[in-house]
C-alpha cells in the first residue's frame, strides 16, 4: 500500500499552529536571541547566567547542550510538515505530483544552501559545498521520497537500519590514522582534551576503527579524503558526507510524528502523552546508547539522533498541548511570525552579513550609544541594548512579512 492510500492520509489536514510556534521558537535562537543572554552574562555573571551561557553554546565534541538541539529540532519539524504537505498533494494530485514537488524543492534548497555558504565569492577550492541548508535539502529530498513510496513499517525499518548501520560503520570499518604523532604521542588540545587534526599524515600506514575522537573517526576521514572544497572545521565538516545519512533518520522521526498527529482516532490528550512519553523513551535510549556510541553533534551519531529526537518530541508535545489543545495563544504570536517565514529570515540575516540583524543593530546602537549605556548605566549594558535591538529588528521584519502575507514558498 503506497502513501497515497495509507489510512493516515485520510485524516484531517489543518495546519498545526503549535508546529509554527515551535519552529518560530527554534528560529528565535538561530537568528541571534542567544546574544541577549551572553550580554547578560558579561554584564553580571552569576550561576543563572553562567548556566544559560553554557547551554546556549555548542558542546565542543561529545555531550549535549540546549544549543545542540536547535538544528535537529528544525530537521525534525521539517519531517512533521512533510507528512501534512505531501499527504494533501498525494490525495489531490497523485504520486507523480508529490515526487515533482519534493525534487524541485530539494534542488532549490540545495542551490540556496550553496549561495548561503558564499556561492562563487571565492575561487575554487575556497568554496563550501556542504552546510546547514544543504543538509536540510538532502534530508527533505530523501525523506520525502521515502514517505511517498514506502509504508510506515518500511519507514521504521529504514530508520532502524540507518541508525544501526551508521554505528556499525564507525565501529567496524578500519581507516588510516592520519594524525601527526610527534615522538609517538598524539597531539591533544590542552584546552579541550580532544585531538584536533590541523595537519594530516597522509603517509600513515596505521589503521584504526571504533574511534570517536574529534577529527579521528571514520566520518571525518571520509570528509578529509573525499569531500572537495572548503570544510567548516578545516579538515572535516560537521555537515559532511557520511554524517548526512543519520540526519535522514532525524527527518524520519519527524515523519513518524506527523503520521501519529494525523490519526483521527487518537484523542488530543493521548497525543500529548504519546509525544512526551515517546520523547522521554527516545532520549533515555539515546543516552544509554551513548555509553558505547557517544552523543556527538558534529558527526550526528546515532545516539545523538535519539537524544535530540527525544527532546524534540517532548517540546512538540508540550507546545501542542499549550497551543492546540488548551489554545493559550496570546503569548506566541511573535513566534508565529518567525515560524511562518524561517527560510526568508535565515537568508536575510545571511545576506546582511552573517548575524545580519546584530550587525544592523550595531549600526543603530553601537559606538557612542553603546559607550553611553556602558558609562551611565552599567558596564556591559551597551551590549545588552545592541542584542535587544537586534531581536527587535528581526521581530519587526518577521511581523512585516507576515502581515503582508509575504512567504517564501519553495
């Protein structure tokens, strides 16, 4: 039975406001809201601001901070949205139209991703071929096609095969140890305790496996050997070739969630409990697996997929209960503005120059304005004003687009 005829496809198709709100909440941090808490921490460090500053930064390697949830949460929600959008197309126009939609959107996202990473600004090979939007394009295309052609049980089998197969590859497949080893000792960073590979010993004849050291694992080796162009981390890329495979499983977790949410026979209360319960179980399983296969974002380890997927389920369950079940919505309108236009806001920020809204805010509230607040209010308060101005700018821009119904539809 194809996705076009599966029972879930006959369920209601109205838009989930909670999904838009959660997407907006996620983008809120991507667009630079974390700078507000960094500024608070710099102005007056205390246990609360220290904790927030710690959580709003990525783990250097193994481990998990709140900020390590931002990217996989977006990928997860893309999977949820895929179910709702493609189910409508399958019902009204058929499988061929759905395939066309997925391929077209995937190619456009890939092209936009290349432009976002700099495009042809620099001559080859100083061009990055992989990146956040590129990974989103890959996950959306593969996940969307799988959803169109496979039943739910087959999708579950694919997700399990991806997670277990990725673990097996990293644990069992030997690869050359390319680390420079002066005096027989590995070069270890004094700051982090992890091995950073800045130079590669391509003459190495030593083969290793089951290594999860930063820069010394099969995933990073594949990038070092086969990924052309500029790599984000020098010799490897956190959105590289092999690590894009388990990211597909993150998207599939979102697809399973979307299928569950579209089931008419399940009450809203049971959906909330199901999402939160499944999320807790998924995160627990991921942390347990992490004992053997560490939770590492930069290689998108299978345990990381489960931990991030678990927390994503819990967040969606919470937002679903608040926004769609209880309909407590007065607080969330700014997140709706953002969540309805995530790609537009992301690209605008990039085209303005990296953290574009912050750079624009510095033009408005930097220099003498910042110095005035630092001098007459408190040291560091000027940076807080800049951060608040940046947030105000992207919220105003998101509201402007929303009110005029300007949405980027790929």
